[in-house]
C-alpha cells in the first residue's frame, strides 16, 4: 500500500489498480512506434514504500532524495532497435522458418524468433530485401486494417508495391485470396505459384471462409520465408508484436546493466544458461508494461485495438496509450537526464521549462504592477490578477505525417514537489494532423498551421500569441521544420501589420528544438504518472485537523479528439444506395473522453422514415407526429417490417480533408441491427437472418477515448413489437384500472364518512329531543355533549341505547321530527279542550271569521 495505490488516470481504460500493482516491480517500456527511428525509453520500477502513515517531514525528506537522483527515465534507442521500425526476417533458413511458424501457430517463442529468425539493418542494404532476408516495412502502418482501400496515405506509400491492383474492391479481394487459411492464420499456398517474398492479401479471421467485406476481414502479409516450402501468412499486429518483443528484450538488457542487483538480472542469467527452463525465463520480459505514443493521423479504432492486441501481456496490465504530441510536450519539459544534484540544489530545467517560467513570472509581475497602478488611481486596494497562461505550439514531422498541437500549460510545481513534471496541467486546445503520402511532409506545414491558428482563435480568442513553438523529431527534420514554420510566421507578420485583428503570430515567436528521444522520454514520464510512479504529494487536512500526505497525478492532461466520428442510417435492409449522409457526433477538437452519446431507436420512427421514402425526417415534431400515428396494434406490421430493415453504421476519419491525405470516412465494424434480435428458440437449420424478430425500441450509447477507441453499448429490454404492444395495452389498462380503483377506494371512504357523520348527527338530535320530552328541565336536557357521547358509546348497538332509555324513563324513543308532530297534535287538542271549557269557542270563531 503506497501513496500511489489509488493513482489511476481515468483516461487509461486498459489499466486497473490490480494490474498496475502486479507490474510495479518491472520497468515501463515507452515506445515511439511512429517515429522515424522508433525511439525507446524506460522508467525504472517503483520503489517500495512503507504502508504506515508518514508525517510531513518524512515525505519532504523522501522528495529531497528523489530530487537528488534527478530524472529517472532513460532513453535506450541506440541499444534497442536499429531497423527504423522494420521487421527483418532471415530467408531460406530452416531454423528461422521453424521459429516463425511456431510463433504464428502457438503464439509463443518470441525469444526464439528474436534470436534465430530476426536480422538487423547491418545485414541488409539500407533495410531493403536481399537474397537472405525479407523486410516487412513498418507493419504498424497497416495493423488492424480491414481492406487495402482503407490504407491511409502513409500506408499506401509504404505498401503500394506490395498491394495487388485487384484489391481496390472487396469483391476482387474475395476472388484473389486463398480461402483455406488455417485457424492459426498459417495460410499455406502453392510454392510454385507464389514466388513473391512479400505480398499483401485479405483474409477472414476464422481462417476458413473467404473474405466477406465485413469486420472479420483483415489485411495480412504473405511471407515466402523458404523457397522450398509454402508461404505463411502473418497479421501486421503479429509483426508489431515481434517489434515490441525486440524492444522489451533490449530494455531488459539495458536495465540489467543499470541495476545489476535487480531480480531481472537473475532472469537474464537463467535465460543465458539455456535449456527449456532458460527459454521460459527468456520470455519474461514480455510482461514489461508498455506505453505507446500514437500520432493523431493514426488514432483509428481498428488500429489502436490491433496495437493493444500486439502488446498483450500475461500479467493483466494493459498498455498505456497517449497522444504523441502530448508525449513530446512532457518530454520537452523533462529536465536533462544524468545530472544528479549535490545537496539540496534543484537541477537545471529544460529550455522550454525555463522559457515558460521566465515568461510567466514577467507577465504576472507586469499584470500586478498594472493592477497596483489602477488601484492607486481609484483609491482602492489592489486585487488579485489572473495568472498568465502560456500557449505553446507543438510541431512534429516524420516521413509519414505531420502533427501540430496547441496546448496551454499551467500549475507550475517546483522540483521539490515533482522533478519530472515542472508543470502539473496540460490543456490541449486543438490538434491538426495529416498523414503523408510519399511527398515532402514539410509541404503540409502552411496548411496545417493555418488550420491550427484558426482553431486557436475560435477556442481561446482571448489568448495571446504563442509563447513558444516546440519542434520534435529527428535533428535533421527539426532544422527543416523550423525554417518552414518561420517562413509561414513571417507571412503572418506581414499580413497583420495593418490589421486591427492581428493576433501577434509572427517570426518573433521563439522556436525551441528538442533532443533525440524527446517523445519516448515524455512518454515514459506520462506512463509513470498513470502508474503512480511519478506523483505529486500534497498535504490534506483530515477530520482531526492534522495534515496528511495525499498523492496526485504528476501531470494531468485534458485531451481533445484527433479524429471525427459519424453515424449513418439505412431503412432499406442495408441497400448501399440508401444510406443517409454521415452525421458527425464527435468532431475534431472535442474534449475526450467523450460520451456516452445516446441514440434512441424506435420501430415507429423507423416506420415513419421508411414511409417517407427512406429519407430522414429532419423536423422532430413531424417525426413524432408520424411515429405516433403508427403506434398501437394497427401499426404492428409496418413497425415490424421497418425494424427488421433498420441498419446503423459507424464512420471515423483522422484528417480534416484536402490534399492526398485520408480525408474519406472509414467504416468501422459491421452494420448493426439495433431493432433486430435473434429468436431464443432458433432451429438449427434456420439462418440467423430468417430467424430474426423485431423489437420495439433500443438505446445505443457511443463513447470515444483520447486515442480514438470507440465503444458501443446497446440497451434494450428484449421485447418484440407484439410483446411491447401487449405490454403497452396492459400497462394502459392497468394504469386506468389503478386510477379508477383509487378513485372508488378514496371516494368510498369519503361517502362512508359523510353517511356516518349524518347518522351521528341524526342520533344526537334524537337523544336531545328525547331528554327534552322525557326528562324536561333535567341535567341531560339540552346537554349536546352528553348526547354525542352516548351516541358514540353505543355506536353499532343503538337498539340497546333506545331500550335502556325507554326502561329508565318509561317513554318510547322517537325521532326528533316525530316529537315535533306529536307536539303539534297535542297543542291542537289542548286548544279544543279550552274552547269547550269556556263555552265561547263558537262565538270567538264567528268573531274571527268576521275579522
């Protein structure tokens, strides 16, 4: 348990804490696969840390010790690989043939291939094929590609002579490729007919069927290693796997020299001893955690997935993937290597770090001085000024492409906090990348710089001119690149002399060159940061008020997308001429990771689109209205037909268009059927298409990573349209039944309460009337409270109350209105009796009539 135990960059989806801990004792191998020379660096294992809590002083002392050691990353390009990323295999050598065949069939024996089958550039004429060798030129350019027509400009330039002309269409590919490839991807062809040492072909991944133009097709290489034996087929990612194994082995050898007392030194000794056990020990370097720098023009989903497969490790720790320009930025900020400090003195920073620090200090001082002057004139206290945020342009060029990236660098942190990361935050503004199709890559500098300048003006219009322009690549390419950039900046300066909107981009912007291995060194530091080996320790106050150390990432990067992702829909069962125009959902310079982007599919909407002639209905209100008309049981046939015909497709591209670059959309994966589902009770003799059932609705979630990996997730409840209609009908009935039942239930209580209250009041009045007549002038006469109490007490047994009252008073209990009627009758009788007694009734009546 260490401070870095919980340090994981959320952008690295292939890393987990368990895998990181498993490789904490191994060096991290950083490989710049797409550099002209394939630069390599490594970062040493993580030092063991105590599991107990440490006070602030102990943490500070450890930081001082680390600062004294200097930069731990080491560039080993000179001793790692000298073939420029090419794979050179021995030809007509039986030992080499057996080693390669074993590697392809069983997926093991890397060390055997490196020792007995791979050659070096010293044995060839400038990395060209000879009678004794076969050269696979930079297989990373074509790995993961489904068909040759998907090659980018760099791949077309490198593999143009190996690609048959008939491969321009998928149908031609199917007709010109052997369909008897074995499951282990060993395609054995007739040696008499295949005399080409190296050629391109398209195969199916199952090794049995012919290529079908779907996601299971792969571009592969046919190798004629032995003129007397049949050719073998190797996937480009398998060739890249050999390249990675070569790099890891070289790093292992270099690491053992630097750390002779490490456990890896014993592994090397066991491997040198030979024998079966020694061979197993010799492959132990394959567990080294790798890190790769990927240029923007290569951030395709299929390419990155193939790279992950090529870097497979048995220890469960995936590769660390980073954008190549960001690795160059970190590498340009790393202090010089090999200059351990004496005492407590901080090591000298890099040229870029010194330039940025001086500029930020001077800008902040000038802003503070200006604020103090304004505060004095306004007779107020000076306020805090916003720190200056430098804008840095990263420009790199290789024979295969160009990269231009604008970043803002903030949060300076001293070497006592983290030596490898002088700045804690890198915010990417925009990235413009193009693949080169064999032309001079410098010819793309004006176009790329124009686009980058325009994007910077849109995203951060308040930013000043770039503080520095950093170039990276080989020493020779950087010199020519600096001249080309200066020429464009001079043009900007002349154009802006008389412009009020001039942004300050001119030839006065300092251009900072970097050393060889800048990308691999920065990549090693980035990987060490996400592995928790490079971290920033800060003091955080706990609940008890004490300060405790807490680890954070040494450098935090906010990436933007270097590719665009689009979607297309088809409502005619996938007919090629019925696909809608690609709709962009993730555009260039979108903050990544991005998503999930949700797309809702409903059978009713698909039926509405289909009824509209297959053309997408743009007006959402119109679409909702037409879809609503198709709901219910009457629209089931139309919805089922439309759902089964609904298709969905993903596209991706890595350049913004123009020139000879790969500006066309590249299709990803197979066409999806979001509203179709295979029947659970499918018969063995039925095909999948014939046994598909339509579902009512589904939700598709799409996400994009920082290096172009696209993940999709289809969410549905699995209900067919008939089931969904029944469920909707039952749900409607249930809903209305619930409403009616609730109304009746609550209404019944209300009616019952009303009736009981009326009965209660009636009986109370009955008791009061009884006491008035049966016990006049008694205590109970007119006592409403006592009457209500009696009625409540005898609730449900009123007959007993009436009987007791009759027994007590000897007067029958009557209703209140019955007493009133009896009183009227009694008063009438009394009046008649009085008239008879007086004897004057008739006379009075006559008098009354007379009145």
